[in-house]
C-alpha cells in the first residue's frame, strides 16, 4: 500500500487507487485495476496492474 511506498527513501506517492477495469467505481467481485503514480527523485512513475476481486 501507500505506507510501503512512502517508507522507501526518496519515494513520494502521488496516488494509489483501486478502480474497475473501465476506471469506474470498484466492483465487489470480478476484474479491477490498481493504479499508482509516484515520484522517485525527479522522475514520475505511473503504472497499473489488473486484479481479480
């Protein structure tokens, strides 16, 4: 979660969000997507991963 990322040296979490595959509200079951944006030094990293709830 954001606590793990924030504890790393020089990492600033811009956002961490769980959303539906279509980026709508989080479903109670089925496919979802975890989205993250963080800064490491002056570099901004953006990534996402598909999950099944």
